[in-house]
């Protein structure tokens, strides 16, 4: 298979994931105070949203790339 088909499949998969799971969270730990053996850390959680239009756009782009790659093969 051509690489454009694989790239299209990857985009389509990411678009589907963006539509199915539009919200995800991450955490970041950082040092606040470091005095000798005493270390104080802070963990921050962030929630990120994937806009539905972005997920749908990536899905459509993936389908177009798959179609273009398969059409070129003929």
C-alpha cells in the first residue's frame, strides 16, 4: 500500500477518536520548594477539549487521502 493510504488511515483513526473521546486530561508535576532533603511538589491537572469540527475535519481528510491513494493505484 502507498504511504498516502496509511497516512489517511491514521488521520481517519485520529478523527474518529476525536469524535468519540472529545475530552482528555493530563497531569504535570513540578517542584515548588527544594530545601536540602525536603522537597515540596505540586501536581496540576489540565482538561483539554477537542472541538467536534476538528475531529470531523481530520476524519474527512483521512477519508479523502485514502480515496486518493486508492484511486492513484489504479
